């Protein structure tokens, strides 16, 4: 009997498809003004939800698959879902310097990569 969290393999696969940036690329991005300029802040948080998730993605990328918890699987599902929903809302025209792209990049997905 496996101790792996339920749904791990599917969540891991979807997460890996959604997160197109390397940990170094994401870490460097999260330090930029552009990264910190977008996203929703909840209940007085200094950090936007997407920016915080970017840091969480880095934790997930540094964790061995065998060590994932139920919370990790839930976070991976959240990332894959957000990337899919937000990607479907792509605006017309050049998206290079848009809040839409910056939000996705905070979640580890660069639509221009």
C-alpha cells in the first residue's frame, strides 16, 4: 500500500505542464518590480496571492515527488487550474508588458516562452 497522497501523479503531471519556468527564472522574476506590481492582496497582506504562490512553487520544485503531502498536491492542482483559466483569458495584441502576462509569470508560467 502506497503512502502517496491521493491524486499525486495526475496533479504532478498537470503542475509540470503548467510551470514552464525554471526555479532560477522564477526566483529572479519574483524579485522584480513587475512581479510585485500585480495580483490581489487579501486582508491586508503585503504580498499578492500570485507572488506568494510563486514562492510556494519554488518550494514544490525543490521537494522530491516522494515527499509530497496532501497540501502539496492541493497547491499543484491550484497552480494548474489557475494557469489554465488565466491562459484562456489572453488579451488581443502584444502581451509582453501586460498585467495578464505578469500574473501568469508569478505562477511560474511564461506564455511567451
